[in-house]
C-alpha cells in the first residue's frame, strides 16, 4: 500500500520528505513485527541483537565494548542488556584474563537454542518482505547505504 494511503497524507513538501516519512513508517512496521515475534520468548529487539552478535562470534567471547560497536541501536545500554540476558541464563559473563577492567560475554547453549527456535519463526516473518525480488532488495539496500554515506 502506498505511504499516502497508510498515513492518510496526500501531499509532501518534496520527494525527500516523502522518503523520510516512508523510511520511518517502514522501520516502525518492521520493528513492530519483529517485537511481536520476540514477545513469546520474553526478548526485546536489543536483547535479540546482542544474542545474534554473540552467536556470530561463538565460541569466542566478546567484550561488551565490541558488542556496543556492533549494535543496530546505538542508544542501547549493552551492559544492562547483558545483565538481563544473564538473568535469563542466555549468556555468561567473565572477567577478561588479559584486562581485568574488561568483561567478556559468551552465549550459552540455552541462548543458542532460543536463537535456533527463533530462526524458524524469523524465516516465516521474512516472507512478508518477498513483495520485492532479490535484485530489488539488493538495490534498496545499496540505496540506503548510499543515503547514509
């Protein structure tokens, strides 16, 4: 559905204004869908992001500062997120042997199991993105990179 119909607005200042609103609206649409997928697992999108970062490095531990650099939401408090995941037994935290001020984090088997289960649902959720083909998805991604560039 066109953005004009979704937000019931027919006029925009210019094409860039329309683009900005469309990006914000679409990001919210994606976020709401992702949040709904994660809710039964008692995870936030930021916690899910941390788990995926840790799975990507598994079995090597990751320092909290490295997690912060890789987070999608740069405003997230990674230390607090790790604490919440620790309370759910989805991660383990240890002091770095080479730098006692640094904290290493590694995903647990329970965390890996949750992500494996979520992967199945994630694939089903991504079906809604199939309205555009692979080439269009690549083009859109490249355009977004260019816009941020």
